[in-house]
C-alpha cells in the first residue's frame, strides 16, 4: 500500500517536502492541507511586494502541485476543521509545515499602546493577509521606529519610504498603498541592540537602502566596528562586507526627502505617550563578547509608530509537543516522533532563506520513505469523508488557479496581481460564496 502523507501548510517547506516525496519514486499519496484558499505561505504574504522576483519561486511549487503527485486541500484549518489526532489516525505520516506566523512580543513598558505593531501583523497587513487586512495602522505620523536588524526590518523600513509610483507597481494591498502614500513619515529609525557586526541583513537587501529614490540612509561611521573578534569565524567575512557597506552609506550625499537612520548598540526601553505612541525611549548599549550591555544613557526618539521585527513563533497545535520558550516543535532532524514530523520554520524557528526549507523537506521526505514504506493507513478517502461529514468547504488547486487568474486580471497597471483580502471574497470569486 502507498504511504499516506498529510502535510499541514503550503509554504516553501510544505512544497519542498511534497516535491522530495514525489521524486523519491516510492508509492505515496500526498495531501497538502492549508487553512487559506491560497497556497504558498510567506511567499505570498511575507516576501516584500517590491521583491517580485523572489516570489517567482512559487512557479516551481506550482509545477509540483500540477504534477499529479499531490492534492491541495485549501480552506481547511488543522485544529479547527480537523484535529492533529484525527489526521494521525488516518495518515501514515503527518508533517507540520505551519511556519511561525506569530510575533514575538516587544516586552518593554508601553508596548501595548496604539501604534505598536509586530512585523508579522504589519507585513501581513501590507501584503493583504486575511488575518491582518483590518489592522489599520495609523501612519499619519512623522517618524517610525523599526526594532530589529534583519531583512524583515529592512523590508518594513524600505516600504515605508517608497513613493506611489514604486508601490503601485507591486501587488501591495490597495489600502496599504493609500495609507503609505498619505503618510507623513519622513524618518525611519532602524534599531539594533548589538553592534552592526551582529546585524542579520543580507548584502543584497542592505544595498537597496543606498539606492532608494526618496530616502537616504543615515549612519554615524564612528558607531561602526573595526574589530570582528566577537563574530563567529565562518560569518566574519560577510559581516565585514556588510559593515563596509554601512560605512559607505555614511559617505553618501544626503538631501533626499526621507531618511532611514541606522542605530546600532541601541535598545528600546519604553514606549512613551498616553493611549498611543508619542515616542520611544532607547538606551545606548555597548557590545561585549557578542552581548549587549546597557550604559544607562538614554534618548527619546520622536516616533509615532513602532514596528517590532524581533522574531516569530509557530502556532501551537494540540497533540504535538511544543517548546514554549523557542516557539517551535522539538525534533531530531525533523522527527518529532515516529509518524509526526516538522519542516521549515515550525522545525527550525524563523531563520534562513527560502532555500533553507528545501533541505528540511528533503531530509524529512527521506526519513518517511526509509522508515514508513509500505504504508498501512487509508489517508485521503478517510479525510474526505470526515470533512464532508463536517460540511467543511474545502477548495482545490484548480480553484486556486481560478482565483489566481482573477487576481492577475484585476491588477493595477504594471502590477503583477491585485489580491483579494478576505476569505469570503476569495470563496465568492471561485464560485463558493
Ligand atoms: C516578512 C518576511 C519576508 C521574507 N522575505 C524573504 C525573502 O525575501 N527571501 C527569502 O529567502 N526568505 C524570505 N523570508 C523567509 C521565508 O518566507 C521563509 O523561510 C519561509 O516562508 C518558511 O516557510 P514555511 O513553509 O516554514 O512557513 P510559511 O511560509 O509561513 O508557511 C506556513 C503555511 O502554513 C499554513 N498554516 C499555518 N497553520 C495552519 C493550520 N493550523 N492548518 C493549515 N494550515 C496552516 C499557513 O497559512 C501558511 O500557508 C521572509 C520571511 C518574512 C517573515
């Protein structure tokens, strides 16, 4: 009997797992269960809209989906429509590819004020994710702080200072384009607790900050390190290159209407104001042996918006052991326990690039094939029966293609697509509303 595999989620880690299972040549049935009618996870809802070329990785996922080796069950949420225990009863293998969609909270006084957002919510908002389309951040402020020094922080800072022409050429949600264009933001502060040598920017993303039409990067060259002893040897060359790029920013002519200020050794201490953000108190830090230590010296930044890009957590699904501290599923090489696996951000936490998920998928697929063939459980027919009994309106990949075509057809001129934001709206477009 073929091995029956249920993959929960349809982001990169899910598709790479499915692809590796198909390519193994071992008889298996693969069902991909996604809570939204649209597939591709953060490729659709995380990757910055002005990085359309990165999104093109979904073409290879589309090939896997159309190849006949897997079935897409959209609009089915594990934990709501079907439990993990039920899936494990009917599938030989269940793979958690559910990502890490929840923000790690900014734990400082005042972080509950209006105008403080996590980057998962903020990015989901501008990318038209159904969960965050109503976030409605107030951008009628003059300055914003983005806490964090990784690529997500760069994405948020960059998009806040782009102009209408640049944004309209992307698939950014209409409401977000309007809000950003109507915004008064001229200054964005990017804050890192430790020295610049510990920032997690990639070179390509950082380079863009020096090439923006409307904004100049601002950095004090004296704040940059010349000593890299506290950086792991394997990372040293790339971090030196990154710091040299930042040093180059310090020499760029200013004069553009907006600015992105890079502040390293600078930790947020308190969000200031009444109900809403009126400022952010930061403390100057010093980095010793790779650790940030406070100096007691503070400064109040005049910001009206704070976006915290300080990491993510996986959703907790009942029936699988969960590491509350790390926000992921403890595993060995993707194995949580025999028959239950994790890949991607649910396995490793939120790190690496899209391609990192490929290794996870291949590793887990290999383990499944080597340890579970031949299969013993019925898989798909049992799931279909269960969902039908519960009246769950699942959607197919063919229906996603219909939605995809409708989004492409309604795109702004020059933009790749115009997303539908609400699940009800998506269902209506595919004739299920
Ligand atoms: C803002 C942002 C920008 C990024 N930009 C880049 C970039 O430019 N380049 C790059 O290389 N990497 C980028 N990344 C990283 C990349 O997106 C991740 O490596 C990758 O998406 C992780 O894949 P995943 O499959 O683990 O999770 P995800 O892509 O998050 O997919 C998880 C899927 O599971 C579904 N799901 C969750 N819970 C359930 C449930 N209970 N039932 C059913 N389905 C469920 C979700 O709806 C989602 O579709 C970015 C990440 C972020 C956050």
